[in-house]
């Protein structure tokens, strides 16, 4: 049993905020706790991808559920309440866990890495995690460190992991293919299209016809012009060019943010995004909102005639269920983006100082490998789970999660996402991506699109800012 102290709680309280890993903000359009923070990023991203504006002296306190003082306490760390549903299911299956499981909610994704990093070198600390949640936006930072155990060390085998999406396996594995993190969520991307507005301004609600429109950036641009002209600017195809960023960041690249010589690189696809964003901006084809802002959220409920509205938003399973408003319920057509991409996702990993490897392994198996248990996760909290066999059964039996949200017509949301994600490539992901991605949008994309800087200057300044943040990365 490990002996722990309460030192790190005080130390963590003095830490400054970090950029989060998913790329989204802290509140969503429903006015409650951010669905992105609840599902990403968010983290999200989110993960990468959510941030808080609270100053350092107002960092949220840790919310601790369970008895941290017990000698056999098994401590799990996260940044929101995602693990609570899993914890309840675990105790239902393993009643002996009830007195041992301790969940530490750090209070937000923006503070998570600061707080957890302060503990990982202090295995005797009472709050040291046995198991930690990790978001897709920064999972590689920890996977490539010595802070996590290989899954094989806690009894999780390749056979256990056989039904996971390959891209999630890759995200949780180091450069030698050793998997250390295992995801319970799968988060393939899509476009969410509002059917009533599509009929009004695109002339169809047929999924196949709408898919043709969304199949290329050129056809999307033409559709954006059509919508803008027909509505006299009251409706736009997209809320803002910001809404497209995850397609490019998590699906459209052919080069990571730096090469094998640690030299910072600007992928041509990122320049394509910058040019596309500027074209949309110059031609007035979006409302130029930032994701997660109040203006962005309001565009989900407009009618496109008397009030402004956006027809399409980038999404993924958690976004579809938890971030679209009632106006979209039974009114959402899912289509693919021009390229396959992903957005967010949360996994579990056992730490190097884990006090009970058997328990850690069992929790990881249950939550990320066990078909029946993962179906229960879907039914409990609506997560689209990272298990192809679970998803097959969900689709075949038309099982429902907690969300009453439905797609338009006879389109089935789990069935749509079941075949997505198979073509996602995460080989370009770098441990620093969360911070670099967050820098890329304002420092490069936005400054160029709005005319503040020309392309060369925006790229040069972005590379310089990355070098300033990560001095070991070289700027050419």
C-alpha cells in the first residue's frame, strides 16, 4: 500500500493556468457546464482543445469523491464528471471497489495538466493518481514519458484491445507501438447539417445529395455563396472559419508540426486552411464567430430569415448528442467532411507508481475493452464507445443512451459513426500538439484571414511563437 501526503494539493493551487488540450472553450450553448469540457477537448479539446478565463488565484479546488485517507484508496484523476458514470458502473460490477475508489475532479481541463504534472514525480503523495484520464489532445505527452505503465504491465493484452478503433490504439501508444493509454470513447468527425435550413437554402434534405455538397472544399464554397445570396446574409453555411479547424488539424495534414530533426514545419494543408479561411472572410460567407462563444451558440437556433442562423457545424458523437440544441433534435443530417478526422476522446492509463496494478488493469478492461460493459457506458452516459463489437450490438438492437437526441428521418446516429474513424491517421500527432494547435488559430489563421498580416508574416510569426514556447524546436 502506498503512503500518501496532502502536499500536492497546496502546491497545485498555486500553479498558473495552462492551455488545454482539445481546442474549445469552457461553456457551451446550453448554458450549463461545457459539453465539450464534459466530453473533450476538448478537455476538449475539451481537451485541446477548452480554456478558462479565471485568473490563477481563482483556480478551482479539487472535488474529491471517496475517502482519500484510506491506506488502500485507489485514486483516479480527471477534469470533469465523465468518470462518475463509469465509477458507478464499476461499483455495480465490483462492490468491493465502493470503499476504495476515490475520484479527484480537478475542476477543469485548463488546470488538469498543471495539477497532475505536480503529482507525477511524488508517488508518496496522498493524491498521487493510480489511474488518470487522458484526452486525445495531449495523451501523447504522457504516453511518451515514463509516467505511465504499459497496458501489458497491468494485465491488459492485445486480445483485450482487438475491437478498438486503430487510431485510438495509435494515440495511446508510444513510438515503439507500446500501448499505455486505452480509450473508452471513439470520436470520428462529421458535419451536422440542419435539415429545415438545408431544404430552404440548399434545396434538399436527401443525405446523399447533401453529402455531394460536403465532399470537397470547392463545392462547400459554392454552397456557402448560394446560402448567403439566397438568405441575403441571414443564413450562412458555416458560423465561422474557426469551425473548420479540427478537420484540418486532425485529418487533413501530411506533415506534423515538426520533423525528425525537431525543425518546425508548416504543412501545406495548414496554408490551404489559412487561404480558405481568408476567402470565406473576404467574401462574407460566415458570421466570423469563434467556437464556443455566445454568438456562435446563438446561430444554432436562428431561423435564417428574421434571425441569423448557420446551417452546418462540425461535430462528432459527443458533440452531436450534447452540444446541438433542441432545434436540431430530429432535424440533423450527418455527412462526412472532405476528409476523415476526429475530435477529442478520453482514455485511461495506469501510472508508474500505481498501487494496485490488478485493479487498474480490471478497470481498464471493463471500461475500454469489455463489450457488454461498454454498452452499459453508452446506455449510462451516451458515449459512442471505442469497441466495434459494442457498437454493432447497439446498432443492431437500436439501443439508446441517455440522450433523447435523434437524427433526421431514418438516419441512425450510432450507425452513421460505426463505419467512420477507420481511415483516421494519427501518425503525425506530436506531444506538443495541444499547445501548438491553440497557438495556430489566433497567431496564424485569424491574423491572416482578417488581413492583419500577410501569409508569409503570419506563418513566420507563428513558427517564432512555437519556438518561443518550445525552445528545443528549431525555427528555420
